[in-house]
């Protein structure tokens, strides 16, 4: 079994984790990573934070240095785009840096292709100065457009849009965020948090336009303004952050089951028992939330990567995690645990005015999720409370003076 040949499609967080965990488990067979990017696997979170602001260089983003892959005998083929999976012959067709199509065989295949930004369907959306943000290459282009720029328009008030707004404002641009929904972060959090971030960004000078749709992008070769339902906004740089779509076409085309993501079971096995999948591209059953979910988070990519490695080694350990995520904007560290969908009650602990508070979400008396702003201890504790389905004294929870460890009944 150890002599199996593993091929991993994708060179991101999940892919790197599968390869690393396999070697940690003393897997001695061949491991090949095919990545369409030209960089070694890297962390994406800093792309909209310290890498965009210039505080980190690209080498610091790498998850492992090049020598690690050499020492671990992990063959990374950068600039290799997988075109198709031939399940009958257990092989892949890929095109490499300038080379013609090549073929590679596998015993087990791992699809860890992540997501791709949702494109905006407007004329002129390919003008110079209009950008998406997913990769190092995207940030390099954004940095070029930032040179001499004065006015940035961000389409979409989600995490990435707001993180970019914080960086752009800090380096002195005029920043406008245009959000179609009635509040920013609407898809992911409660009105309490949306309103806090709205006010905080405004206090820094960011203009936020909610319930506003973008109807057009103007310019000749380069963007000059953005047409919205509330008027025209000058822009010499536009960032589109309107969500992502799972990269699942390879799975779809070879007949592996998909929904809103590549469907896997609790062991990260797809509908083909020789094919596994991990990270942002998967739709997996959540034991805790009792439904299929697709997550876009580092934690999920790492943990599913470990699950895939265990499953390949035939040590079947079910994936059973409470999701968590973070977002850094200005000096605010926002940490999210669990999913707050369908909550029927919430408790606010601490004070938004002091930029340090937490919101805990409940359903049928059980904590299902938390949003913590500059409250790391509350975040860590809430992950335990959620996972353990702890019974909680709500009055104590609401009182910031009482240690969070004392809220369990
Ligand atoms: C700007 C930004 C900020 C973020 N901030 C946070 C944060 O603060 N906290 C957090 O938890 N998460 C954050 N995330 C999300 C996090 O980075 C992702 O959840 C994580 O990278 C998912 O890892 P992955 O391996 O599934 O996918 P990815 O890291 O996207 O890797 C997928 C790889 O597959 C490659 N690929 C796709 N198709 C093919 C193909 N056909 N052939 C070959 N290669 C292919 C892609 O090029 C890519 O290299 C952020 C993401 C972005 C973009």
C-alpha cells in the first residue's frame, strides 16, 4: 500500500497538507503535486492584509521552503494545469510551462483545486485597473495599479473587500465600498457585527454604500469611474470581491459527484473511492450542523488535508470539526467560530465602543457560533463550548467581569 502513487491537483494549503501529512505518516510511495501557479504552496490570508500593504514579501508566504519538498521527496510540478481526469485509465492530462500536453498516472488522486473569484458580468470589467484577489500574481498586478492611484472602489462588502479597504485607507487612498445588500458582511454575520464594522470603517474615512448596485465600469483602456445605482464614483483602481466559486469542473467532467462543491464523505472520499478531495472545493457532511457545508478557511483546508492523508493510509478517522476563521482589519482581530445560520438568540459580551467584544449565537439553547473582536480568550473558549454542546449560564456569559471559563453550568 505504501508504494502507491499519489497525485494531488492544486498547489494550495490543502494540497501541501496532504503531502506533508502523508510523509509524517511514513508513506513511502510517490507523491506528485500539480499546481497551476508558479509559486510554491503559500498562505493566502496575508494577500489582502500584510502582503498587500508590503509588510511581507512572497518568500514569507510559503508554507514550506523548497528544500522541504526535496528532502521529503515530494515532486512539485509548478505551472502545471490539469485539463482532464481519465478515471477509466487512472490518469490525468495536464499542460505545463510552455510544454505540450502530458499525461500522468495515479493510484489515488486528490483534488484540492480551491476556489476561483466570482466574475462580475459587466462590460468593461476587463479594463486596466480592475482586479480580483486570489493569488500572489493578482496582488502583484494590484500593486502596479496602486502606483499613483488616488481613488479605489471596492465592489462587495465581504471580508476580502473590507480587508483591502483597511489597507488602502491606511496607505492614503480615497476608498468607497459598494455593497448590493442592505448591510456589509450580510452573508456571514449578524447585524451587530455588520454595524460595528460599518462604523469603524467610516470612522477611518472609508465611504460605504449599501443597498447599491454597480451598473457599469467606465474608461478607455483603464478604469476611470464606476456607475452605481446611487451615482458615479471616480476610480483609478477597482477591486471586485463578490465571492468565490468552487473549482469543480475536473470532477464534474469525469463524473465525480458535485453540488456546491465536490461531494465528499466524512473521510474526504469522493463518489469514486480512488479519488479524495480537500479544502475550499469540497462539500462535506458536518456532523455538528447535520448538513452538507462548503467552507472557505485555512483551518478546514488543513484539517481536511490531514483527513485525506489518513484515509489514503486506510486509517479512517472521520472529519468532525467546528469551523473557525479570522479577519484582520486595521488593529481589529476578528475571530469567528462555528456557523451562525438559523440562530434564534444572541448574547453580546463586552462593548463594541471599546473595540473589544464578542457575540455568541444560540439555537435551541445551545451555542452554535461566536464572533469575537479583539477577544482571543472568548474565541478559544467558545470553540470548546460549541464542540462540547456545553450548557451555559447566559447571565454570566453576558457579564464581561466574569471569567468566560465560569459560564458553564
Ligand atoms: C485574499 C484572501 C484572504 C483570505 N483570508 C483568510 C483568513 O483571514 N482566514 C482564513 O481562514 N482563510 C482566509 N482565506 C481563505 C483561505 O486562504 C482558503 O480557505 C485556503 O487557501 C483554501 O486552501 P485550498 O488548498 O483549498 O485552496 P487554494 O489555496 O485556493 O489552492 C488551490 C490551488 O489549486 C490550483 N488549481 C486549481 N485548478 C487547478 C488545475 N486544474 N490544475 C492545477 N492546479 C489547479 C490553484 O491555482 C491553487 O493554487 C483567504 C483567501 C484569500 C484569497
